[in-house]
C-alpha cells in the first residue's frame, strides 16, 4: 500500500522522493532497525545513506543546491522513512526542520531589506555545509519546562557580544545529541524584560568549547534517536550563527504552525508498518516464519478491518494536513492541524496495540519488528511541543473562543 495514498495524485518529485525513501527504508534501514533499537545506538549508517542519496538537502532551496521540496513532499518522505525505521525518521526530522525554518518558511516572513540581506548571507553558509559538505544539523528545543509548549521564554540564553553571542543553557531529549555536526538551538536574547518574542535560533557547532553531551539513554522506545542532554556553557558563536534574524523565529512560529506537527509523519509510517506486518503475518508471508496461515478466522478478519479503518482515517487527515500547509492558515485549518497531529499519534499506538493482540504471542518476540513498532508508537503522544494533551487543550479552547475572548473565572 502506498503510504502517500494514490500515487497518481503525487507530483513527479513526490513520486521520485517517496520511492527513494521506500528503497532506502526497505533495503537499508529496516534490516538495521532491530540492532539500533537493541543497542540504543545512533544509526550513523543510515545517515551515510541519506547523505549519499542527497536527502540531507531535501528541503534546502534549489538555489542553494538542494532538492527544494515543499512541506507536503517532505512529510510524505518522512512517513515512508518512519515505516522502516522510526528512530531514523524522527531524528532526521530535527535536521530537516532547520532547513525548513531557514528556507521556504523564512521566505514567506515579513523582513526589512536589511534583515533579508542578512538572512540570505547567513543561510548560504548553513546550506553549503549541508549540501556540499554533508553536515547534519539538529533542532534541540525541549528544556523540561513551559518554553517548549510555547508558554514561556526559552531558559537557554544568548548574550549579545561584539560580533556574535555567548550561549548558555541546557536542552533535554536532544535528538542527534553527539551525532549532529551543528545544533540549531532555540534560545532567548539575554536582555531585560525578554519575552517569547525575543526568541533566537542560533547554530552551535558540536565541537565548540563549552558544548557537551551528558547522561544515559535507555528509554522505552525511539531508542536509536539517542536523545541525550545537551549542555551549553558560555559557548561563543558569531553573528552568522543565526538561522533567522533576531526576533523572526517568533513570527515564524506564529504564522506557520504546521511546523509543530512534523513529528507526526514518523508515526504515520509506524501505523502503516504495524498494519503491513499484521497482514503479512496472517497471510504467512513474514520471512523466517513457518508457512501457517491465520487469515481464515473471523476474529482476525474483523481485527484487520478495524485496523484498516483506523489507518485510512489517519492517512486522510495526514494527507489533508500536508497539503494545507502554508503561511497564515485560517482558523479551521489551524484546528485541523491539532486534530490531525493528535489522531496520528494516538492512532499509531492504537493500531500497533491492536496488531499485537491480533497476531498473538509470537508478535512479542524481539526477533520480529512488531514489538519495536509497539514501543516506538507509544512515544508519539508524549512529545513536545504538541503532546496529545496540549493538542486537545488548544483544540477545545479554539473551538469555543475567538481571538481576544475570555470569561471571568467561576468560583
């Protein structure tokens, strides 16, 4: 089944890149996934393949040598990667997000001529590293507080100095920690009275003095992301470290909310993989398993039907959300983002759980992929900036309130 729906509805570039992701996933990533999960080791070998394929530059504009993919194309590719190795797809998103913020999203923002010139000069440096040098960027933002949920300024601070900034802070669950060449750190400009509007997006070299990665990594799922803690102790970076001009990240976050749903395509892929495995298992088509068919039992047929219904519901919202993406979406579109993100995260876990129940005891063996898919699927609804709870909270509030409306508290 094509994860992006009807292949004839795709653009030539989408067909090509989703096909490339499918080939890499099937031939390279899937055979390695169990080892990286078991060891909680970062998939450097998969990134070598992403680099060789040109996918590191998937969302780098063509003017800078990249593939110039738009949001819809990228999330379809990400979902296909997630179908074969969730940890690779999830960590890859952190790299690509840096390219999207500095690329087509920045192009849609309001900037002064000076800011635009400044941004063009700086992003040329970053995109050259990615396209021509094969460097990997990341986007560590979580700090364990309200900032990642968009309710407070970042605790990581960037102090302006002559020719650049000095950055200090801590990021937890930092995907690609110890693996990325550069960390795209979200921080707050260190000045009196700073607010969320003073957010700053700075690139910190992994080998810069004051950068360290600490802590163990032994989680339930998504073990191959190796999302350890990143410490920044008075790290000096130049002005060219800006991925956006000062103050522009706040505008980008407010005007392009689809970016906060880029984690969910990975889970769309996991949902598809759990369904695929179940069908293959019941048809006795899983490699290495005895040729014993189980598809003739009505209970199995009903369970697969339920899985397929959830999968199609999820895919429909996923694809609609992908094609909706644009700057300044209207209110119905914005609410659909919350609904889609919540549905994908929750339904991935529900489909994987139903797959375990339908396939039975053997599906719990680590020699088969379903056990890993089940554990990985449970992680999605916990991930900031949009956990399942935050999506419900925002959706419920915006369904009932228009901008600026409020009620007096009821005693």
